[in-house]
């Protein structure tokens, strides 16, 4: 299923609404997934990338196990992580950017913890701060997508309590 850029932006607006509503302990911008992740779920906690693969996997995005070290500064983990991949996109940033029709700079503004420090004073923003950042990006490139965001489905809401 080929999506238009506007449809991709509407999905990103949906991701903002989804993330805004999840409990703070279910979002950790310093890891893509929790240790209990699967191919289609970021598990008990994940970042914007992990949640995007969880709620939008029907568009060909999935989580792929990899033993990697993720993070900057004091935020290192050697747990098994599940970076997102799709189609020919072999890196998280490219896969996220492709899915949502945004560029690499916009993706790093949303997904890289260090990019939240100046505005919010933290390397691990809460769900409202991440949702705000997503909406700020969309307001600059496609404000109509914010107005016409796809609604959160019951199945997607149930992923938070799973």
C-alpha cells in the first residue's frame, strides 16, 4: 500500500496523539525497546521509534533484534535492542523518516534524546514533550495533517496495557 506524503504526515500526527496518552513509565527515549520487545511490539517501554513500529507495523515497519550499544553520554545499554527496519531502510533514522515522510533532521529532532535538552532541560522527555515536538515538526511542514490526524484505534490503545 503506497501512502501519500499527507497520509504519512497524518500517521505521524496519530503517533503524537498516541504517545501523549501513554503513561510516563512506558516511554523511555534512551532505548528503542524494552527487554521484553518482540518483532511487533517495543515491549514495556520504548522510544518514539519503538512505539512507531508497534502501532504502525501494518505499513511494513518492524523491530529487528540486534545486540548493539545505543546511547550517548551516560545513556548506554548493552541489552538486546530492537532497531526498526523496513523495506530497504537499514537504519532507524531512515526508516522512521521514510514512514512519516519527513527528513533526517526532522527525525533526529523527534527521536534523539539530546535534542530535547535545550527546550525541555532533559535527555529523557516525557510523553507530552515528545508529542509536542512531533506536532511542532508537523506544524512547520504540514499543519493540515494535525487537523486531520488518524484517530487512535482501540487495538492501538490496547497495546499500552498489553
